């Protein structure tokens, strides 16, 4: 992948400055090596004890590029050190010894040493050790690309896994992703959530759309991350990002089709159940499609959302795209969500709603607003969808999906009431299911509060729903059938997964009263009855598609949901307007999700919510004056998102920015 | 000046004989090459490190050799370390004797080990003495004198 190669690009000075850790119990050798390496212009650290060396490596994870170690050491066998380093830090290790017997050299090879030097070591041999560093990085890139979606799947459910993922041995590449410093810097990895250490890809609407179209091109059944990645041709996007997004997408699709979401299996296929979704299928993860389905949101936006959502995860720090997309997603939502508005505004808002995780959320308030709107629209869309049962074709699919599942009835019907402005909650619900579900949820959550209607369930779910960004209210009263089904629950749970996030949200939400401060709401939703949310559909997209899950998982959604929740509380105050604020965090997620961004939003929210450690202080309606109806409120989403994003950016610190979201940085939502 | 030149000549001669007598090999030269203005006494520094470390090993091996029965594994281990260190400074003869010692260890030949060790100790002491004299003279002659890299 081009990224791979780019990742291995070395600076002009390279290999000068290569950070070498040399371990040898022989002080003579150590001194000589130090001198030699210094002559090679490397940055040398010497150590005469293996244990100390390990400590140094652990403490300063990214502080070294390569390790040179003697084989025979009194405190620890050199090969053991070799293994440890390989497992924990995945750095290239060169063994050396005065012993040149074949067995020992072979042992070095089998234990994974990248080279074996015979003592006395010549300086010429040391001059070229940098090649091992380069080679390893290059291989890691490849590994990343090739790592199966399985990992993604694993990660899906737990946002925190991402961090774990990176720490696992084979994640080495993540660790060593320090090599990809450029990317990392760009992504600005935020450690808002402890779990998310990797730069998160923000699956902006655009990115998601790309993803979706790639998936469609390949065929749902044949869409493998590697190919999708190739088709998408997004620099900085890794196969893993795609894989995880794909998984979410699949769940999303599945959810849409009403199938109980089980990890990615039938995802697209089950998804395909919904014909209208054709395009939706391509929606990766993000229920954008759903959102799109609502007709309001151009499928594209949804895609974008999805993509964004996916991108979120995938986007490596270096991906500016996702960011942008995110915005789009959100903006998309806004637009789309407008139920009646139908403006295809979709996410192209271009703003980078980086709400989606990790990526430096550039969501500015506008984005959030967009999201908000989107969410709203989504909500409305949902409504429409439900109302019509089939919102305009394509977008409808999503909505349809939602609507369909909604048939459960609650969903939209309740809220939607056609209240577009209301936050798509009602609408959003159904729609959200799709992808927006996440967002919607949030929205719903929000809407719920405000609405009180359908949301009631939401309230409970609200916690969960918060996700729907509070669009407060607008969330289709449907209380989102988020729960709709397990999907949602799943989604919800995903939210819960965010766990940490939830907590935050919960706490914040407390105000919301109805909110379940903990994301457990989602759990609750699932458990108790999806009806709460009626999210059934909600799985909204959340669940339905992996995306939603991802959203959720990324906690993003949850945050949104939670946000909503919390938001709801604020909602109460503002209800709609506040929703915006509150919803924002959620909304960010939700907003985006509205269109499809729902997912994103959720995600974003999550990230926003989560990242920013934004506790969804629902109160914070933040900038947007939280218009009650998220929809109309542009700020809603955007603001929320921005707020969230900002929060994220600011680190966990209380996101006092617009949203006053506390700390939920959606960005970190592990996609 | 005159004196200095004389010293230098003496130094060069000393150095050369170390090579000629087989005490030092080209590794020593590599060390000399590493020496620069930033580390003007690098070679001496490294040699000093070596003798400090190796003296300890010699004592350890001696004690181990007094044990009965001989623990060849341990002996081999110690000698391996010793060998590594000696190799680093280019102590040719000592290195050869270390290798021999290890072979005897592998063969379980205690007698061989003991004999070889005696030789090793002798050559080790010789080289140490000579190097010390060499460095002393080098210091007298001035920093630039150490290195004439013949060969």
C-alpha cells in the first residue's frame, strides 16, 4: 500500500540518529560498541543488564529503534530478551556473540533475531543495522494491511480493544507506528480514552461513501478489507481500519435487515435483505445509509458517514479525509435529517467533523450543527421512513430499514410525528437504526428527553440513546427502537462498551434524569426492552450495521446516546435547544448519524463524548444554543460535534467548548 | 622534540612488536581507529575496562578450577565471557588459549583445562604488562603519538 511505503520513508538524515539500545554484560564490548555506534552517528544507549534494558524499553516505548544484545548474559539469556522485546515492543533485535557456532546462530534466527553478529563486531557491520529498522517497519505496514478483519471484529465490540490491539504483539506495528510518525502526528492521537491509543480514523461521510462504493463494487460478499482498501485508495487508511469499519458496516446492514446482529456474518448479506438498501449495503458501518434511506440524507452522505465512520477507525492519523468526511457526515446529517428539508445536504459539509474518533476532531461547531441537523434530519427521515414506510428509495433503504424494523412501531411513528424539527429522534429512530441509529439514538435520546414521547423509553435508554445526541429531542420520539432488537441492544451495548465513556456520560447525564447515566442504558435497552428505545431499529444502524456497533463500540455512539441522555436532561431544559448542546456530544454522533451519520455521529459522539472525556454534560448545550430540535439547529450537530471534537482535542479536559461536553471525545470511539 | 621523536619511535616499535609477537591482532587497530579527538584515550580506556573485568573472571575461573569435580559448564561459561572480552581488545594469544580451554571443557578434559589455563594466565599477564608500558609511554609522548597505523 502506498501508505506502507510512505510510512517507511526515512528522513534525509537517516540513519543518523537511529536510536540503538545495546545490551551486553561485558563492559569492554559495551564501550566499544557504544563508540562504534556513535561513529555511525547513531544515538546510543548502553545497558549492561537485560532486565534493565527491558525496563528501559518498557518505560520509553517508542524511544528506541533497534536493540542489539549479547547472547550470553548472566541475568537473562539473550534469547529470552529477544523474545520479550519482540513480543512487547516488536523492535528489531540483533544478537551478537563471540560464539559463532551454527546452533547458536540458528537459535537466533528461530527466536526472531533480525541479525546475528559475531564478536568482535566490526563497525562496518554496525553501519548497516538501520536496514533492519526499515525493513521491519515496512513489513509491519504490510502486516497491518493484511491483518485479517478478524482482528477488527475483535475490536469492534470493545473500543478498548483498540488499545489492546495495539499492544498485542502483533500489533507491534501499532506500537512501532511511531515510525509512522508523520501519520501519528497528523492524527494526533489522543489518549482521551485510555483505550484508544491508536490514532483513530475518522470515518467521515465521504470516506464512508468511498467505502460503501468500494464494497458495492466488490459485492458485499466479496468485499474484503484489502480490496476495499485498494479501491478506496485512501492514503493513510489501513486495511485494519477498513476491516473494522467493514465489520461495523456489516453489522449495520444486518441490523437493517432486521437480522439479529451477530458479528459481521451476514452482514451484508443479511443486509441485502433490504433491497432498497442496495446502496446501503455499501454503507459501511455507518448507518448513513439508513439515514440516507430516510431519503433525506443522500445515500451518499450516509456513505460518507459510514465511510467516515469507518474511516474513523481506519483513518490513520494521517488521514485528513476522514476528518473532513466527518464533517460531512455531520453536516450531512443536518441536512438530511431535515425531514422535510430533504436537502441533500449531506455531509458534504466538508467540515471535518472529526467527531469520529481519534482523528483530531476538527469538528467545529458547525459540524456539529450539521450533525445535529443531520441527526435531526435523520430523525425526520426516520419519521418519514416510517411514515412512508419507504422513504425515497435510496435513502429510504436506510430509513426503510429503520422504518421497517420500526414497524415495531414505535419508532418513528411515535416521535416522528413528523416532527422533523424535533430531532430526528423520532425519525431518527428508525433511521438511526440504520446507521444513524447510533446517531439517532443519540438523537432520540435527545429527542426523548425533549420529547418525552417515545423517548421515554429513550430516557432510559436515554442513557443509551444519548447517543442520539441530544438532538434532543428531535430524536424521533420513537424512542428509537434502538433496542429494536438485539441489534440495538448490541448497539447499545456497544455503547456500553464504551463503558468508560458511558460512565462519563452517565455522570453527566445525570442531570438528564432519564438518562441512564451509564451507558448501560444501552444495556438496559437491550435488556429491557428495546422498546425503550424502540430502537429496535435502532439497532439502528447501530446495531444493524456493524457500524452502528462500531459507533457504539466506538462508544461513539453511546456517547451520543448518552449524551442525549445527559442531554436529555439538559434537554429538559432546553429540550430541543439544549438538545443541541447536549446532544451535541451525542449528537455529534447522532447528528452525523442522522443521515447516516448517525453512526458517525454516534461514533463521533462517542469519540467526542468519549474522547473529550466529555461527559456529556448534557447541560452543556454548548454553543448552539441547543436548539431543541436538533434538526434545525445546525449548531446542534456541528456544535456538538465541534464541541465534542474540541473536547477531544483538548483532551479529556472538560470540554468546555461549545458543547461543554465533558470529555467524550467521540474521536476516540473505537471504530 | 628530539626526545619526543625518540619516544614516538619507541612507541611505534613497542606497538609493532606486540603485533609481531602475536599478542595483538587487527582488532586492536580497529580500536585505535575509533580513537579520535573526542576520545583521545579511547584505546587505553577500553583496555583498562577489559583488564578490570577480566581480572575478576580469571579469579573466578581459578576458583572454579580448584573445585572438584570440575563443573565444565560453568567453566565454559566463564571462559566464554573471558574470551569475548579479550577478543574485543584484540588479545590474540589469550583469545586462542580461551578457545582451547573451551574445547577442553567441552571434552570434559580437566587436565587440559588446567594446563591451558596456566598458559592463558601467563600470556594474559604478559600482554597486560606490555600494554601498560605502552600506554605509559604514549602518554609521555603526547596524544598524537599513539597511532601510527602501520600495516
